[in-house]
C-alpha cells in the first residue's frame, strides 16, 4: 500500500499531461507527496477512522503553494463548524510527543495486549511493538524498574503495574549476544525462533546455500516461512512471500541496496503506468 501511495505524484503528473485536467479529488492519507497545489479543499478530515489532529492538519495545509510552481496557495475548509474536531484552529507550533511517551500514557495497555496476542490494528501494533522492545531491552540491560517508573501517574498506576508484570515476567533464555544484535525484534518472538531451531532434528534443512547453488532460492523461501511462523510476520499472499524471499536472496547474492531499490521502483512504476493507461481506456 505504501509503495503504491508513493507513486501518487507520478500518477497525477501522467494524468495531467494526458487529460489536461488540473483538479483532483484525492483521499487525505494519499496526498502526502510533492505534487504542487494552488488550492486544497478539506472537509472534516480524518486519519483512519479518527478525526485528524492539529499537527496533521497543518502538515496537509502545507501542501498548498510550492516554490517555483505556485507562489502561494489557499486552504478551503468546507463546513468547518460541523467537523468532529476544530483542527483548523490553534497554535501553529505543536508539541511533538514520542511514540513511547504516547503509548505509556495509560500505563501501557496496548503493550499488555500485544504480549497477550490480542488483535491490534497495524498502527497500534507497530507502536506497541516498538515500545515493548525498547522497554524490555532497557530493563534487561539495567535490571531496574526505573525504566517503567518514569511513566507512572496517578491515573495510570494500576495499568502500569500490569505492564511491568507482563514485561518483567517474560521467560527469555536466548543468549545475550543474540538479543543484543537483534534489538529490533521482539524478545518473545526471538525465543520462539530460538526454541524451534534448538529442537529441530536436522539443521541442514535450514541452512542457506551459496547464492548461485541449485536450490538456493527455494531454500530462502523455506527460511522466510520459518521467520514468518516464529516472528509473527503476515506474508499475506504467495506473491508477497516470493517478493520478500526475492529481496532477501538479492541481498545475500551481493546486490547493492541501490540496485535492489532501483529494480523494485522501476517495476512499481511500470505497473502503475500500465494500470493507469488501462483505466483510461476503460473510462
């Protein structure tokens, strides 16, 4: 989804050249590129299912008027009195809060839900996973509850105690060296992977082959499937699994990050243009 949204600028430019139209109706989350705009019309803006906050509104407003293209731009707020939140009002300078501070305001309830494998939406999951990893690694390295106590308030003390219990009671026997080198991965997921490998009958089944050897690509897919199983990856589809394993294979084959990205971007751009041209034919 993110890759497709990043092509919005290119799609708008192609559409403009082919149709000679200069007005577009675009969902708010999509309009985050560098396409110049003289006028932006906004009605009850939202971020997902929730009303847009003041900071996001100011960011969106900043899309109107771009140097070289437009000297100035206009923001048109449609029926602002009926918006769920009056984000068009307020200070231009907004306080920036870290994701960790934000998620610990209520004592870390989403971290508890994450560890208990509750269903979270992608945004909540990402924040909770980041916060959990940070707290666990800091606690492991200091063995001090001060890591948690700095978030305690009168209103969140009960939930914070539950979060402390959840995080500190985790049974992790993965060697410190592995944990240290993989701080971006949840410790409990690393434990799943560690236990799986430790109890596996024949590790040769899991060893990657020399990139140019016969069967190297299929072995990579096997390893990616193992990671998905133990690390909670959602591979979504067979094609997505092949994409991930293909990128991993290119990396161990020695392809530069620049080449890998260029190849992927060219593929996305080519398919975006083909799909767009097909859509125009249908219209």
